[in-house]
């Protein structure tokens, strides 16, 4: 029961955005449940009307970095589309659990959560 409560808290935390960021940036996941081998990848997109720098990192529920999907500059209004195949930095498959997609833009931070079920 304790693990289910933790997952619920992380999902709710994923709805937070910095002030002003909601109007100037978009950040989406194509779904929030990933079931390998039925699903082969998860697609995420983001854009900012102001451009600047961006970093998109996936963390596990222990706060460890699983993978950095993007770290660089973005143009104003341009959309970045990225995919994640459910693998970590060393190429191994991640375990079942809740994963946080953490997007940091010059204007603030947005998070989305994804549940992996194996």
C-alpha cells in the first residue's frame, strides 16, 4: 500500500508549473502508461514561445537520473519531438515504476509523470 500512495503523490506533483510558464510553453506526453513490449516508445513534445535553453531529463521515483533526452538551445515557437524507448543511460530496460519527465526552460520548470508496467 505504501508504494501505491507514493506513486499517487508523484503523479499529482506532475501538475505543477512555474508562474507564467503555462502561457508561454507546451509540454506533452503521448500517454502516461508505458507497457513494454506492447508499447515500443513514448513520445514527448515541448515548445516555448520565447526560445532559449531547455533540458529534458527522466528521473525515477528515487530521484536518480535515468536518461537525458534533450539539453540544448531551442528556437522561439519551434517544437521539439523526442522519443524514449524505456531504457536507461547504460542501455538497460527500466523496471516497473513511476518516472518523472522534468523539463527546465529559461522561464521555469514543468514535470509530467509516466508509469511503466512490465
